[in-house]
C-alpha cells in the first residue's frame, strides 16, 4: 500500500489508478513514465486484493 501511495504522490490531484488512467488518456499527464506507474499500481492492487482474500480465509478458518 505504501508503494502505491508513493507512486500516486507523484501526480497532483490523482488518488487512484482509475484517475491516473483517465489523466493519461486525457493528456493531463505525460504518457511516460505514467503508463509504467499505472501498470505497477494495478499489479499492486491485485496483490492487495489477493492478500485481503487470504486474510479473510484465515479469519474464517480461525473463527474470528
């Protein structure tokens, strides 16, 4: 999560991968390196989702 926030902090008034993608498409930010940053953020978001799911599974199994 910290890495995602660090990347997003490079872009003024952008707080999500969707906002970054829109800014790239609308030429509000330069395509390079923002496309690379967007790919990294999207990969991080997928990892976060998988981890959240695993935490939920562990909590279910442990009864908490």
